């Protein structure tokens, strides 16, 4: 008879090497999902032990105790206690410790023991401990703790062999009857007592030559210098921006021409008609317009994972904490918001580095206000058509100044919204104080970076294949039906539901100076913001669409007033109508409500900004 | 080490400047204006290793208001805001 699947859970403090161990055990046999209802990533993987036992292992969020002070930590607690909905109680808990720093993990282990779950203490990073002259009396430690202890080096080939052997040995004789669970949240005095007990055991079993990591001290002297540190951070960000905007471009162009060619192929092989239009305009260009962001997403995650693995992320949070704290943002929100300048989708996905639910939610809600690259085509079109390319104060180009103003307004509104959320909306939730371990620097590992990027890219593509795909189909449908009557000369879109909706929306949009053509363009613009440019082209019956951007500009300059153009720019600072961003928000927050809230607040802001801009401009004579 | 401690005035870690080294005497969460409740703050500090007798050293300070601070606590480095560090009484 085959033994049933053995369920393991990895528990430990942050940075103890749980994820590395998880990767070492499972390789790429991993499934990443979200826990139902919460935004916490759930990572499960599979492997087979040397004796042939099938094992499933779950990488739980790092925690210092079982008290569950954040949604992540609640997951860990509930999982270990077997209270998580739809989860199986783990057969064996692997308590992962950083061998160079045992105090906090041994205390956690003493607390974990009360749950009665069978457990192994994994002394990970044993290579680093050995290098620093730390010696551990493993047998004595096991005896004093009453728990089997094994050493491991998660990042070295074969570094988990002992752990695998021990897992086989223990799983063969696991008691079938459940153990007594006497766990309850520790009081402050119990916590102290447990820490004393842990310190006593460590004093008995571990010799610490107190040789701190000199590399970490040396790097931190520069990187955490109050001024020098900010300069280093700025340099890193500069390289990241360069990478995302410049290095990703060739790959994005390649993908884009690939999709264009595919579209052309469909156009050439299929007869004109609905099927052709569905495949070319709905599926290929719709889904394609999202997939072209894949290179940017890979690059952003490459940077994020490298910095995280190296141990720099905690430092960036340290440097930015007070600067961002004024607006109610957590230091850790910094990198995700930065990524959102490329595209809000990877930015919102990157908020997973924020472990506090409230802070993460605030960051997700404001991420779409960072000016993403998809707004650039719209900005460029309108600015070049309406803003004269003259110099102000002798040396600043007016067009560039307007562009900068649009970016700055986006950032300022993001900070303002975060401020409002902090003070009016999520008041009852205790804001996370900034308390963060600054881990010793480690050389990033190619394998874990590769696995990290692979799982993220896979998730992104899966999403593009499901949610985004269905949105695109809906939008294509609206823009294509009903079909124009035979022999009509106006653009087909004039007869579509999109146009009907556009005309119905016109009275609503008239106060901000938008005509029905703009209203219509905003609808396919939902697929991806820059599609609005092509849509305006279609609506104004111009052949060539996006390729003839300059020509569209000329037409717009004759059809729109300056006030309308400025109003359109103001609208696009907020531009709520990006279906993919909304889909990601829905997915990452696990809630339709937050998606609706984001859409609504951005719509209100867009409308208000356009209303003010239009009316001020008209009053100043630009109508 | 205790004689050394007696001769030094007790002060909150939240007031210590870069380069300060000392030993934690006790935790006193009452007068801090942290957003956390007293018990929650005390628990979190203990969980990060801020317990009586631990050696601390202020390694780094942030730019704005010298906040937050990076503190060496025995064998690890923890970043905290000065507001929360006010609860840690050192000497
Ligand atoms: N030298 C060495 N580095 C390790 C070992 N295990 C993990 N690391 C590194 O420690 C850092 C944190 O590991 P990670 O798995 O992300 O920790 P987690 O927060 O517990 O998931 C990474 O840079 C890893 O490469 C080990 O056994 N030896
Ligand atoms: Mg991890």
C-alpha cells in the first residue's frame, strides 16, 4: 500500500531561509496561489524523499511568534494549529532557524512545541555559522529542546540531505493519534520567561565567538549613511528606471511586432468578417497589448528579487520610512510604487513585499496613480498637438514642463490619497510600527531568483489568459456590435454599442469638455490606456490609426479646443479605465469591493480634475 | 557589568544617539505614544530580542529627525522608530 501524502510546513522567523529551503526541496514543482480572502501568498511544493515518500510542503509567512499580529502571521498560526479553512493539519513542522542567530527562533520553537505538532528544528545557514566560528552541540540541543535537530545549507547542492534522511526516519514512526495542543497566546511575562529559557539553552549548547559579519558592517556604513545611503538608493533607482524603460524596450517591441504579425497573419488567412475581427482586434491585439508588458515585469521582479535576496530591501525601507511616513505610507511601499511608473500591474504584484495588510492595501489603491508607461502615448499625442514647443524662462521646454507636471501631479495625488486613507478610512486598524530586522547581506542565488521570476511570470501569463482575456472579449464585443448597415460610409464603431454608450455618456461628460468621440475612445481605452489613441484615430475616421499619431494630432488640433485637450490630460492623470489594473487589484486584494472602490475614487478624481481644468481654461479664454 | 550599569543614568533608547552602547534595564511602554497598545508593543519588543540584559548599540540613524534607528541587539540588527524605542530603558 502506498503511504499517504506527507504534509510538511516550514515555519520560522523572516530571513531564516524558509524560501531557500522550500526551493531546494521542491525545485520548480511549486504552486503559488493566494489564501482565500486574504492577500497573502500561499506557496506549496512537492517532492519525493530518498525512501520514496510523496511529500507536500508549504512555505509559510515568516513570524516571530504564534500570536498572529498581521494577516500573514495569522495564516502561519492557523496553519500550524490546523484551523486554516480548507487546509490539512501538517504532519510535521519544520522550524527553520538561522544558525547565526538562534535566540528568536529557539523562543519561537518553545512556543511551537505547545501546539503538540511533531517538529524538527532545522539549523539552516550552517555554512555561515561555521565560517564565523559558531559551534552547536546538536545532540545536546535536541535533548534539551526535546525536538530532533538537523543542520542544513539550503543554498548548497546536497545541503538538505540530512534533513531528507531525518524526515524519512521520523515520518516512518509518526504517531497516528493526535497530540495534546496546549497552545494559547503567551502573556508578556510568559514571553519573557520563554526567552530566558531559550537563552539558557543556547548558552548550554552553542558557543558564540561574537564575531559579527564585517562585510555587513562595511556595506551598511555606506548604504545606511543618512546622506550617502539616499544617494546610493537614488543610483539604484536610476539603474532600475533605465532598465525598465530602456532595456525592456527591444523585447517589448519584439513581442509587439510578433503580435502584430500574428494579427496580420490572421487578417491575411481568414476572410474579412466577425471571426477575423474577433481574433485580430479582440484576442490578439487585446491580450497582446497586455503581454507586451512581460519583459518589464520580468525586469522589475529581477531587480526586486535581487535586492530582496541580497538583504537591501529592508535597508531601502529604513531609508525611506520617515520620508514616506509623512503621507501614511510604509517604507516598504517604496519599491512597488516605483515599479508602478512602468505599469501598475507589476507594481501591485510587488506589494507582496509589504507584510501588513493595511499598508499593502493603501499601496495597492494608490499604485495606479503613478504615471504608467501606457499613459505616455496619450500624453505625447495631446501635448504635441496643443502645447507649443517654446521655451519658458529661456531654457525649459514648455512641452517637457507639461509632461513633468503631469507626472508630478500623479505623485502628489497619490500621496494625498494615501493621506486621506490614513486619516479617514482605515482608522481603527493599528498602523504597523516600523520594526524590521536588517538581515546580514547574502550573495543572491541564481536559482532562487530564477524560480522567483518564473513563478511570477507564469502567474502573470495565466492572468492574461483568463481575466484579461475575458475583459478584452467584452470590450471587443461592445466596439463591434451591432454591425454597420451595408453600404454605410461612417466608421463601423459609430454603430456599435460602444458608440451608443458614448453618446449616452456625452451629456455626463459635456461639463468636462468631452465630446462623444472621446467618450467612445475611453471605452476601448479600458483594454489598455494607450489604445485610446488608436480609438480616437478610428473614431475620427483616420486611416492608419496608431502609426499616424502625428496626423491624429493635426485632426485633434482642429476639432478640439485647448480647454478640451487640457481636460483630457487632466483626466488621464487618473484614468480609471484600465481593465487589467482593475483585474489585478481584484485578484491581489481578493475583493470586488476594493476593485470597485479604486475605480470609483479614480473616476471621481478624474472627473473633478477635468471639470476644474476645463472650466478654468474656458474662463481664461481657451474654450 | 552591573556596577558599570549602576553608575550610568537610565535613559530611553529612543533618545540615544548613534554610537551609543548599553544594556537593556527594563521595558516601560506606558509613556510612549506608539500606535500600539502597551501590551502589544511590549510583546513585539520582546519578540525581537529587546529583553532585560541584552546589549544594544545604535548603529545608524535616518536622515529626517535622526529617525528611525538601526540597533544591534546582541547578534541581530533591528530597525525601529524612536517613538517605539522610547519604551526600551537602557543604561
Ligand atoms: N549561505 C547561505 N545562505 C542562505 C542559506 N539559506 C538561505 N540563505 C540566504 O538567506 C537569504 C534569505 O533567505 P530566504 O529563503 O529568502 O529566507 P525566508 O525569509 O525565511 O524565506 C537569501 O539571500 C538566501 O540566499 C544557507 O543555508 N546558507
Ligand atoms: Mg520567504
